[in-house]
C-alpha cells in the first residue's frame, strides 16, 4: 500500500478535522475523536488525520499508487470548503506539499 502525508499549518486543525470526519460520516464508517480521525473511503484507500494546536496532518493510504494524486485532490478540495474563511489557508492549500511515506 502506498502512503503520502501532508502537514497543514492552521490553528483550526481540530475544527477542520472534525468537520471533514462528520461530512464523510454520512457515506463511510468514520472513526474520530478530538485529535485523530480515520476515513475509510474503501477497502483499498483511507485518509488518516491528526490535529493539534498548530495544524492538521493528513495521511492517505491507497493500494493503487496511480490513484494517489486524485485522492490528494479530493481531500484538499473538501478541506478548502471548510476553510473558506481562512483566506491564507485556502491560498496555501493550492500549494500543499505531499510527501511519500516509507
């Protein structure tokens, strides 16, 4: 399984993580608490989230590495919807640096 991670600097990381988890809970078996979230999009792909006072860390795990870029876009596009009030974050989300894991 391929994995990629990104760190989003924002004081609202917990709020955005909670919003994303609640949003996707309508379609998926989402698990989350105040600092972590897991969205299992399918058996072969998921998004893990960890939030703290300084930001939000997103990690995508996916079986087909060729689909990684599309999953990254989906997650960031949804985050942009919830972060529209934070202008600098929305601008910076266009330049998110995803890093392959292991």
